[in-house]
């Protein structure tokens, strides 16, 4: 039987899953137990600014209807709200509410704490190198 090759994709996915678990654990501890992994990804793809549902659909790789359902769930928790685009009234945008911004600030503190723990394990130089490598353009995005 041939040995299994370790693909970069699998390693990145394992580390993403590890990070996601810690982020969601900290969300529960911070009073945001209602945040699901799907909501967490939605928030990450909002990039801190109002964004159209169609654009979120493209970024997440899911249907616009699925994005709307997910956004509606987050809106029921008071974290986001639907607004019309200032450029095109036909476009529905999603943006953080004040509570959403508070949740985002809490998450940012959690990200810092997780990175601090990783740095304690791997060392500053390795974490800096990892960030530098991941920031490098890998394909057409750098052209």
C-alpha cells in the first residue's frame, strides 16, 4: 500500500479547523454561544464593512438564499442588519449593528489571544515567517 502524501491543503484545513474550534470556544465564553461556524465564516467575509448579499454568496461559495438565511439568523440575534446600498437601492447590504461591532471587537481580542498561544508554542520567528508566507501571492491575486 502506498504511503499517503501530506498535501498543503490538508494541513491548512487542519489548522483552520483547530483555529475555528478555539474561536468558537471563546465566543461561548464571551457570551456569544449562538454564533455558529457558518455565522463565524459569514462575519469573516464581511471584512468589517457593509457588503451585498450577492457578494457574500460569491465569497462564501454558497447560494444567495443560503446567505440570506444565515444573515437572517444573525440579524435575529441583533448582530447584523439589512440595509439598502447607497449606490443601488436594488442591492441588499449586510452590516454590523452596534452589538455586532461589540462581538467583532471581542473576537479580535480572542484572535490575539490565540495568536499569542501559538507564538508561545512555535516562537516569534516562526509565526512571523508563517504570516509572511501566507501573505505572499500564490496565484493571479498578486498579478
